[in-house]
C-alpha cells in the first residue's frame, strides 16, 4: 500500500526550514536545495510541494504572519473575562515580538519585510497579515469604547485610526529592538505609555 503523505504538514515543515535559513542568510540566500537539507526531506519532496522558490517564500511569509495572528488570538481566548483594554494590551505585546523567545521570529519577519520592499509578490501576503491584525485591534478598540466611561458628548476615537497607529508603533518597536536602538524593556515602556494614553482617550475602565 503506498505511503500516505500529509502534504500540509510537510509544507509547514518546509516553511520552518525556510524561516531558519532566512534568519541566517536573508530570503534571497534561501535555495530549495538548502531548504530540503534543513527540513530533512528530498529536493523532489520540496518541488512537489512548491513549484518554485518564489512560491515557497510566499508560503513561508504567510506561515509567519499566520503564526503571529494565531498566537494573538490564543492569548485573547485564554482569558475571556479580561477587559477589552487589557486584551488590547496583550495583543499589542504579541504583535511587537519583544520577548526573547520571539526574537528569531522578529528577525525573520523583518527580513521578509525588507525583501518585500522590492518584491510585490512578497508584499501582498504581508499586507494581508497587517490588515488582519489591524482589524483585530480595531475590534478590541471598539469593544473598549463600548465598555468605557467616556465623558458624555465626547467624540470617541476612530477604531481603525487607533488600530492603525498601534499596529505601526508595535511593528516599528520590533525594528528598534532588533537593531539595538532600544532594549526590549524600553520598547515595552513606549508601548505601554501609548496604551495608557489610549485608555485615557477611550475612557476605558481598567479592571
């Protein structure tokens, strides 16, 4: 009986190998042969999953973006009783990739972003990932507005604007930490100071 192959599992395994090599050499330094060796599969197995290096890199970009998004959702689901303000802070922390255990992932993400600046095919999945994260943050901002205690008659902030600003800040802090301009602790202080100002604008109740 022919052996059944879990192609989705194999594609994820290959994506992990792509990420490791991209961290070491940048996306442009990744070859299908090297990926096969790192993933401990044959070159033919890689080629059966991906028709080209470009297709393989696209999948890896989507894989990293999905991993960050799923981690944000998992952290929110782990504490369903938390306030919207607290949930928004947790989401921003995850997106910024400031913790030591996410440093390699942050380097990989930045490497793909740099390559995407000159590669429209890579830029597409990154825009999709950013859009998903922005909408998630906007939903939390909307919930915070609804649960807050804003002054009567005050104009509430625009959720999409606040989400866009927070996402850009978190993403920028990732870069500042990676290049050594800020420590992770200093970046956390910047992020939390912004969130404190946001709570004040929202009039969100802190619990």
